[in-house]
C-alpha cells in the first residue's frame, strides 16, 4: 500500500513538473506590449523582473503593468526566442524612436567662437545656454520655440534670443544625423552698454544618440549669426556756432561657430 502511495505521489510530481513546463508567466503592459517568460523577482507596488526564454532580463515599474497571468505555451518556438511580443509577433525592446512623438524638450550648453564682426576679424569666444520646447510630430520632425542666453566676450555683450526651432532627425534609429535651425530676435535695449537687440540665426548639424525610450544626447556644430543694434548720439557743427544733434541706429553683424552639447527629453 505504501509503495503504491509513493508511486502515486511520484507520478503526480512528474505530471506537475511536465504541466509547469507547458506554462509561462505572461505580463501585459499598459502600453500594449506583452512579455512572456519567468517572473524572477516581484516587489509589490514597486517593480517586476521578467526573464525571457533567450536569457534577457526586463525590469518594469509596477505602474507600467496592466496584469500578470500564467498561460499555456502554444508555440514552443517562443521558449527560446525573445518572447517579447506585441500583437502576438516578435517585438524588440523599446528604443528612443518608439516614443518620438508628442511633447519634446531640449537643453543645450556650449561655446561661441566669433571670427568676424561686420568685416572686422576678431578671435574672442563666448558662452551659450538655450532651451527649446515644442511638439514632435514623428521620429523625423520637431517644431517649437525657445530662449537662449549668449554671452560674447568681444565687447562684453549679452544677447537673449527668443526663437522658433525646427529640428529633423534623418534616421529612425537610436543614432542619427540631425539638423537644427533656430531663427529669432534678441531682446535688449539699443542704448544699453551690455544687452543689445538684433536678429538671431543659428543653423547646426550634429549627431543624436538615444539614451532610452525618451532621453537623448546630441553634439551639434553650427554657424552663429547675431545682429547687434545700438543707438548712438552725434552732432553736426554749423557756421553760426550752433549744434544740431542726431540719434541714429547702428548695426553690427557678429559671425561665429557654435559647438553645443544638448539633452532631449
């Protein structure tokens, strides 16, 4: 009797093990993706770790998870495949280009190397910081506006450009060439000794690196043109020993190269 009972228990264990091999953990995410594998760690209300059939380990915040189930393995090909599915088809891990739509922002810092100002050769640089915010229509097209602070050491002038920003990524990949152009007008006063107004123009080329599904890093090299408008009072001398004063605007164009490093989010 004991032998029969032991044999029955042994057969039940084998059946349970075989049955377990025919099932896998399935995690449904709120973004519509499905992850199939084995849940190796679960921290309630914090995170979930899933190991797929190919040995990849995925970590998700519990806020991303819609539900978790155990399901029978219908197609054994997925036991050793990526097992990261979307609409029941093999699906790659989320990359930067997956979320390239909707609101997008950029912050850039860098230098300005002035080389000419209205025909006068100069060799003094400056510092620039800017931020742009707008809408990304698809992986290739961004349009928005922003604000910058550009300090030119030549003449110790500060410019505050307000601009529209157009940016395009040439490739739908994590690493892509990118073109950006900013066009606007700097705020300031024509009579100020430090902050002057003028037209602002900054086209640039660079390379963008996707860090994750939202963040990116870009290195940009471009041309920087800043118009400087300032007023100056002068007078004319007449034979009757009277003076006649004039107040006029003077325009100066600063040309330079810009090198910036920026992050996108």
